[in-house]
């Protein structure tokens, strides 16, 4: 057997088979957020895929466009200037290293804290007024979308309190994180049939994540428990929503957190914004009582978001983080 080494530029970054047209998934559920049928459609999508696309969300294209151009401008700076906005942990600029346990991807990013509806003042990055105000405008808007999605979800699940899920995020201490990812093209791999891993496979730990990209493909989701990876057709005008591990537990497994990853494009740069809606650290993550049938027990041992988050940061990206909390 001939073992080929990674080309030096992607040394240490796992390679993936380049997606082809046949990998494109035409079945992404589309939810019209302005429709009365949204609640039912969201629940259905969360049960089937843990993933859906949101249209008619009301966020002006200009809000998304401004944040995108400011992000492009930030990432176009000299490396030394970007490094001054680092390190990524707890918050700031990072490049290639993801998390604290050795995961690597072909990307650079900003990891930012959100307080209430804007970037946290304790987070000095981004430092320029134009970038900061563009991101603040975007964060305020995407957070509203997340709240509407969580309210529709509660309605679709038949929970009397419409704010049962959304208030976990908007209440005091809600742990909201915002991420700006830039996946530069990787021309060294062009024509080789493989692509660099941009962001390796994982599930998100929070309740939901709301993503918007610049229209460059790369996002893939796993179907049938990871048996098949499919490419999500990009759409710069829409948001994509992922179910996270905490929502899986809150619904006692009725919704599944979706495994996803990003494959780098060899020619086009991808810029994405992801808003992660997490609860306060002390929030207990247990199935909502109204979702448990009589006599039905939680599939998970009880934990708080703070405990889960702490445990998550000790894991590798691709680990099954919920496994240690499953009752056997
Ligand atoms: C995945 C979802 C979010 O991007 C994130 C990621 C976090 C990080 O990049 O620092 C983690 C990852 C994410 C889950 C497991 C741990 C923590 C990297 C990693 C290996 C910001 C988050 O909240 O969890």
C-alpha cells in the first residue's frame, strides 16, 4: 500500500474526499418563518434531521452584507495584525487550532462572547468601530431569529409556555457565543480529489445554532446517524439552524443534535457567522416535563449547562459528548 503524506501546506489537517454533485442534499427542510405552519414544520425538521433552513426571517440583506464585508476586511489584514486580536481562548482570533485538545482545521476565526443582545464589552475584539457595530447589528438580528425559532419550537411541541425554550437563552446569564469563520481556499489540493477539513465533524453543545454564510458551499450534515455525509446547498439569504446536544436532552431525544462539518473549497473563500444559543451556566438540562409521557424517564443523567460545557471543553471535536450523560 502506498501511503501519501499530506501536501505540506495542510500538514496536520485531516483530508476529506472532495464532495461531488451527487453528494448535494436536495432534502433540506425549508421553514418559512412568516407562515403559521412554521411551528409544525420546525418540529418535523428537528425530528427528522436536527437541521433546517429558515427563509422569510425578516433580517435585512444589508445587515448581513455589512457584517460580511467587515469580516472580509478583517481577515484580509496582515497575519501579525490579526494575531494581535488573539488568542481565541477564551475569546478572540484563532487560526487552524480548534478547541484546546489538538483539533485542527483549514480556517481562521473570531470567537466572541455575547451579552444580552450585543457583543460583550469585556471582549475587546473586534476593536474597530465599523466592524464592531456591523457585528452588533447582525447579532441583535440573528438573536431575534433564534428567539422566534425557539418560540415556534415550543408551540409546535405543544408546550403551554411559549417562552419555555427561548427564555433559557434570553434570561439573565444566557450563555451566547458568536463565531465568525473564514475558510480560505486551498488551491494546493485542487484536482487531487481531496479537500482540507475546514471544521471537523461534531455536534454543537448548545440548544440551537443559527448559521449564515456568504454563499460558498462547504457545510455538510450527517444523515442516518453518520452513515452518509451530504452537502448542504449554500444560500446567503437564508439562515440554517442546527439542533444542539442540550436541546436533544430537553426533548428527551425526540430532537437529535445533528453531526456536521465543513469541507474547504479549493477555489472560493467561505465566510460564515454562527450564533450559538446557550442557557445560563446554572440551568438544569433535563427533559421538559410536558414532553415526558406518563411514566417516561429521562434518558440522561441530570446536569447543568455549566457542567456540560466544562466537560465539552475536555473532549475532542468529534467525540460523542452526550455519551457520558446517558443512563445505561
Ligand atoms: C462546537 C460549537 C462551537 O463552535 C463552540 C466550539 C468549541 C470551540 O471551538 O472552542 C469546541 C466545540 C464547539 C465542542 C467541543 C470543544 C469545544 C471545540 C472543542 C473541541 C464554540 C462550542 O461551544 O463548542
